């Protein structure tokens, strides 16, 4: 662990001095060099993730695909989303918009006496060991991600944004970052707030985000892979997560609808909900009874993409990046 951290620090320092620092000087941003150094770390992490995706996950997709990819344009749009997030463009936008506000809020809370609770201080000599504390924070943040994900599927206004993520009918390793930008902002604000409250170290936070993102790329991959009866219950597999994206399974629950007349049989009515919300660990789905371990590979997407609504039309989620973002706002405003 320490050796990997040292190698990463050397690479970060080299990239910063060779590329980022000269660019910042030329742009007149010398007053932000410290922030530029941090941004270099995220850029390096993103670059390493892309290399693993291309040289490890992509060959698996070619080897054992679930389905033949026919909509190449949809996949290319997902690649745009991935580049925006992995190469730091999204974080750069947050830096110039929300970060100053969040920093001022945290400074004010500290001056008001709000302190940080460090989870790794629970058992000095054990929980503060690097690998142990990383494992603790990884489990804690995964539990947080589970409940964020449940919220995205439970609250109708949030689902109107999050449904963009489910609108991809040709899932690949690039599909993880297909999200509405406003949905990403809400997610990141919650995660960063919790990180501040429980005192996770910056280096460990980067590691947790990197592990989570790379695992999610694999979960979304077009790969016919499952981990076996025991393995499926230890770590989220592509099969487990594909069921979460399956039409009528992953984003819906079915409840009995009371009959209008006693002579009528009860019918089933789909509502927001679903199965397999776990991001890294299926434990939370098992614990809260949202797990579906069926060995099946269903078509992915959202029901209203394939079934006409009351107006006789199916919903259009947009074909390009900007049209998808705009239609997400229209759904949120009730105009789509």
C-alpha cells in the first residue's frame, strides 16, 4: 500500500511539473497551484482507469458479450460522458462553481464548533492501519451509495433525472457515467459532505472513488459473467447489475392494486423501486431485501421507452449529450 502510494505520488509530481504547472502559469493561474496539484491527482487516476478499461475490460466484452452492439452512436455518447468525468472536466466545473461555497460553509461550521468524527480512531493501533481504515471507509461509503441509489429510484423528482442513466439500451463499460449532470452534482455533494463529517483522509478518498468507479465500469460492461453462488453474494457482478438495468425489474416494484369492485381480480401495478441497488457489495440488497440473484440477462432500458404512455407515445430520452441533458430538465419540470 505504501509502495503504491509512493509510486503514485512520484507520477503525480512529474505530471504536475511537466504539464499542469506550466499550463497554469501560462494561463495566469499561479495562485491556484495547490488546487492544480490536487487536480493532477484526479487526472492521473482517470488516465489509469481508462487504461484498465481499454486493456482489461474491453477484451472481456469482445470475449463474452451479452449482446451484439448495434447502436454504436449511443455507445459513443457514453464515451463522451466517461471522458468528461474521468479527465476531470466535471470536477473542474464543480471547482469553479460549488467548491468555494462548500469551503465557506465548512469553514463556518468549524468556527461554530462542529468537529469531524474520525472513524479510523475507533480502535487506535488497528482501525488506523492504512488497509484497515481503507476497508472501513470503503464499506461505509458503499452503504451510503446504496441509499443514495435507493433515493434516486424512490423519489419521483430524482428518478426523472436518474432515468437518463437507465435509458441506455446498449450497456457497455462506458455506460456508468451516462448521468444527468444535476444528478451527478447532487450525488457528489452528499458524498463529499459525508466524507467531511467522518474524516476520511484525502488520499484514501481518492482511492475509494477510484475503486468504486472502476468496479462500476466493469458492472456495466457488456459481459456475460457471474461470480458463482457464493461470489455473487460477496461482490456485485455484471450479471447482478444488469438485472438492475433490466426493463421492468431494476427500476420497478410491483404491488397489488385494489380492485374497484369485489368481483374483479386484483391486478399488478408497477411503482418506482426495483432491485440490485448495490454499487460494490450486494450485502445491502440482501440485508434490505432488494436483491435479485436470478441467472438471466434481460433487455435493458426504461419501460416508457418501449411501451406507449397515456398519450400513445413512447418517451424520447435524446440521442446526443446535450439533448439528453435538456430532456432531463424537461422531465424534471414536467414538460416532457
